[in-house]
C-alpha cells in the first residue's frame, strides 16, 4: 500500500506545504517569486539561477518536500526514488523564449535551448540529489489522477520505494505547481487513492 | 513477457516497414544536403521527408502511421476500450501551436480513428521512444490495458535545428556514429509504431516477446552525458537483472549512437563496464538521422526486422574506432542468428533507458 506523505502547492501568489501557507509573494521585491522562495530555503545551490521556470518550480517543490520529510535523503538507496512528472504545456514557457532568441534577437540561445525539453527538470532534481532512479515526464491534456495512480504503482512494482510526483503548470506567468511524495509502507500520510489525490491536488 | 509486433515506419527511407528495411539492407541513407536549411541559410545534412506538406506534419505522420498499423493487427482493437495509444515525441506539433504542441494533433488522431482512450504523451528527450515501449509493457503487465500502440514521431523544425546549431552539435557531413571523425548529429524526421499486447492473436505476422525495461538518470549534467556512462550502465544492468538474463545472452545491441563526440564515448564506456564490448552493436542514426522522440521506436522497429531476418545491419558512417573503449561495431551486413536484442537510448536531462526483446 502506498501513501502520500508530503505535498506542496505553488501558485502565482502563495506557497503551501502540507496545507500550511509557508510563503506569500512579496510584490515589492525585486526578486522573482521563485527566487524569493529559493532564498527562503537558505540553500547554497547557485545552479538554481541558471534554471528555467519549469526546472525552478520542480526544484523548489522537491526541496520543500525534503524539508517536510528530511528522511527522504537517507531512507532510500540512490536508485529507489522514482520521478514521475507531467503537465499540459510541455516546456512551452521556455520554448517561446528560445523562439524569440532566434526570431527577434537573431541569435539562437544555447542556454535556453537546453531547457526546451520538459524532462530537464527531472535531470535537475536527479543531479541535486544524486538520484539514479526511474524517470518519466508525460504531457497530459489536464491533471489526471489516474495517470499518477497507475504509473506510480507501476514504478513501485518495478522496484521504487518512493516516487516523487508532480504537476508543473508553467506558462507565461501562470503557475500551477503541485509536487507530492508517495512512499510505500509509511506509518504516516494519506493512503494513495483517487479521492485522496484529488483532495490533495485541489484541482 | 508481453508480445510486440506490427512494426511500421514512415521516414525518408520509405512509406512502410518493408521499404524502410529494404533501404537499410541496401545501406542507403535518408540523409541529404538540404539547401538554405540552417540558421544562416547554409545547407545542412538532414534526413527529411520531402513529399510531406509543411503544415501539420506531426499530425499527418501520426494518422498515416496508425492507418498502416491498423492493417497489421485486428483492426477492431484500435478502437477498443482496452487499447491505449502512447505517443513518444519531444516537440510534437510545435510549429502549429508552440503553447500547446500536442493536444490539437491528438484530438484529430482520436477523432480520425475513434480511439476510446485519451492518448498518453511521453516526452522524455531522446529516450522517449524506448521509455514509451517500456511503459506499454508495464501498462499491460499491470492489467490496465490489453493492447498498447506506441507511436514515436518528431519532425524537423527551425526550432530544433537552430537549437542544435547553437550547441555546435550538428555535423557538417552526414553523421558518422562511433567513428573517429564523428562531429555531431544529423537531424531526422519520421514516425514509427509498434504494438504491444497481452495476446499474440491480434497480430497478422508473428510477434516477438517483449521483456521489462528500465530507465536510470545519470544524476550528472542536463546536457552532457556522464563521463562514466553511469545511467546507461545502471539501466542495462537493471533490465538484465529484472529479466534474469546475462549479458552473454544478448546477440545484438541497437545503440543510441548519436555521433556526438561525448555521447558515443559515454556509450562505449558503459558497454565496456557491462562486459558487453564484444557483442555486435550498431547505430542506425546514419540511416535515419537523429529523430529524437521517434528514434527509440524507429530503431526498435528496424531491430525487430533484423531479428525476423536474422541479419546484422551495417552501422552506416563508421570506419575507424573513435572511442576510448572499442566496441564490436557492425561494419557490413551479415547473416547472424539473432534471438535476443538489447535496445538502448540516452538523452538530455541525463536520462537513459533500455529494453530487451526476444524471438518466441
């Protein structure tokens, strides 16, 4: 049996960890909203600044989940944590910026191009944590609980002990981020089923 | 084990699996010099489908390929509630709608065939195709579907070509995987399909056996392969362990072999670490170019044909060892009993995947 043991939501204004609002966007700050959240984490990880918004979203979500569940970094072998992420727009937010670099600025930007694949965020999370497990990024017409239930279960049967899952809706200022951790045989958390997942997702 | 068959390919090398395999057997390449294709209007070597109208290429290829698949299985299965279509692609129909690259084409696909289930898009860089076939096997083993049709498709666009040019990753000559003088990729486009099923009866031709595959991340770099081949090493090792197979049972490896200096070196290191350096291996990129999200499906489909014909196919473009660990690269077509084949893929984001299939 699997359990949702932590979840994190980020929208345009607020960041919520396990149901508690932990940060609200300071509209007067010169920092972007994700940079504000990064600073709140008090990490030393300069690579964050090179990431596009999709990767920043997944990075912050995964760091907050770790903050809520510190044992995540120690409880499992380095290939026992799967990554299962999805969204509707793929990497469109950065795709638009890369297209601008060659259409408007007449200079295709390699640093943008490397982020024009949605699974790059999985690589960023894997690099950050030295996780060598299974990865999958899917593009779905909308948030589909069945996809996470079914494929999460498949990853667990194949040997993952935990799966970090997420819906990363990032496009032209829209932010709809839901990152959650599913673990097997946990003493805490909500049982992973359709109803609980929908409640937890909130959309 | 599940059953895999009904492989089809639409590419510059042909409109069917038969034509594509024939071209490959004749060691013909789909890569040619396309004038004014590059960012500075320079000519670029591409494997481009010339008779494909430029609007909605992605959708046209998906529909065309699935129509061909429908002739190779019991056609009633296409619309069954127990059938899922998985599309593997990196950029989909980006040229049509950059903000929503998949939904418009998939909506047309569903409507055209009357598919019962919403297709699933796997977009995991260059391992998308292998990952999608592994996902198909997993969905069936879990009892969620009886049949899964995997469609791998990517088309050449300014977006992708200019991007690879900006990384200095495009070869000035047709790509030469694993060769000493390799200098980058040649982009390609195409669409391929395989059908994975829990029953052999739906196939008009005898299927092959598909075994569980795995993926692993390098956890090293988002756009550079691991220097130790860690993710590929781990993925192949886990795939073999999962199926209780030893490396000695693999008769042939269909490698990723993009022809970039670092990718091919990484693969050579990984296969050497796996004690698989002596197993016959090729890269099909010299025929089809790098078709990104379609590559894993195209190359699996050709490898299935190699198995059916017991024929090793020359690794086009290779002439001299160009990696620090030497591999047993296939330098000419050769008859060979092929019972078990390993297919691998690696991609940006540090991802790697592998799958195994066998003659029944």
